[in-house]
C-alpha cells in the first residue's frame, strides 16, 4: 500500500487521458509513473517512488514536458524512478516537488 503525499493529490485528475507504468522492484520498492495530456494538450508527468512499507521516497510532478509525447515522457520517468529507487532518496535531492 502506498501512502500518497501532497504532490500526488495536487497532481491527480482521473478525468484526463493518462498512461501508467507501475512496477515492484526486487527489493520491494514500488514505482509509479503516470503521464497525461492536460486540457490544453501539454504532456504532464508524475513520478512516485515508494519504500516497501509504502512511505514516499520521491513524489515529483511536472506540469509540462515540452516536445515530449506521453510515451517518451513515460519512458524517461520510468528511468528516473528506477535510478532513484536504486540510489536512494539522495539521488532525488528531495522527497516531494512539483515542477
């Protein structure tokens, strides 16, 4: 079970078209990457990395990914989430942010 933080809840809008990648890594760390198109057609992204107990290691939201399709943004986000999971919170530099 994930314990969602303020960044996720500020970002969440289930009415928008979105794509999701979720994965549980070998050590139990859970990653959740979501991309969507905003009402104005911008690609937006959420990255969540959660410890096995559900606490957030990283929650990060991007209001715009200029020049990226949802597919490209999702691939980049999965790579970032896996790096943060492998290297720990220090790789993220923070626990929660919105960009």
